[in-house]
C-alpha cells in the first residue's frame, strides 16, 4: 500500500460537525476508490473517481456524504453533520483499471463523539 | 448476488500448521479474486490473486485454490508463522474495475 497517502490518520469529531478526509494516489494514477470499514467488518465500496469526474458512486450514502477529485490536489471525502454511525476507518485505494489490483492507503480513522 | 461469504470468522493455528480460509461468491460475472492481509491499524495489502482460467496459484507459502463450478475459492497458508497473524479478506470483482466486493474477514492467530 506504499504510495497512496491519506490524511489525517485519525480524526475526532462531535456529532453535527463536518469531516474531511484526503487522499493522494501514487504518481501516475488519476483514479481513486474510497472504501469504508466499520468495526469488525469487511470493507465496503463507496465511490470511484477520476480527476474531475465521479465514475461510480453507487456505494455512497444518499445524504451527507460527498466526494471529489479535483484537477489539482488530493481527492476529498466529505461527511457533513457526522453521526456516531459514521465512526469507521475510511480507506482510499488506487490502481484497479485493467488489472483489478488495488493498492490501499493506511486509512483515516474517524471517531464521532 | 453481490455477496462474498467468508469463513471461518476466526482461526487459531499452531506454528508450522496449515491455515485454510474459504470464500464463496454468487455473481458469475466476477473474474478476479484477490486476497488481502490487514494488520491492526494498517490498510489492507494485496497478498495474492487469481483469475478463473486457472484452478490454483501459488506464491511462496500462500496458495489460492479456485473451484469455478462451485463458485468457491480458498487461501491456504503453509507452514504458518506467528508473523502471519492478521485479518485476511477475500474479495471478488470484474477485472476491469477496482470495485471489490469483500468478504467479512477472518482473524488468524498463529500460536508459537
């Protein structure tokens, strides 16, 4: 998973606040995937983005969650008005095209108080 | 039809033993089956992967066995070591995407 950079590694928010998670894929990769891992569960696909474009957001909750990958800068997963159920590890991954091989970052662990 | 079912949920093996983790899928359109290893506080790391044109793939102590007709695949860890203690996830996808469907995970503990 070297090369996919995520920050912050840990984030604590109170209910109702906003959380912003950032992801920079390794050089040469213009596509990123976001996954969520709830405690004691497997990872669940959320969204697939390329630069300036959302390709597949079928796993994103309908409300409060959004994602973007601007032409310059990292991809951002934004969670508005966080609730306790949003507490999870959020992983970004790069790769996948043609080969299916995904390389994950270290994750951002969100705790909602 | 999108599920991948993984078992067992947890596994304890003695050092030197064989660890076996099983997965079953439903969607016959899946054609890429990776296994990921995850240590506490870390991201999942790709361990080994197989495509349905072969029935077995081996990389060092790790082997995937694939049964297309039964829609099942398994991970075998030979000569298991304490350093293999981690959570293992199977997954499935169509190979031209990174949209993986993950199993629920197996926590492996290898006792010295």
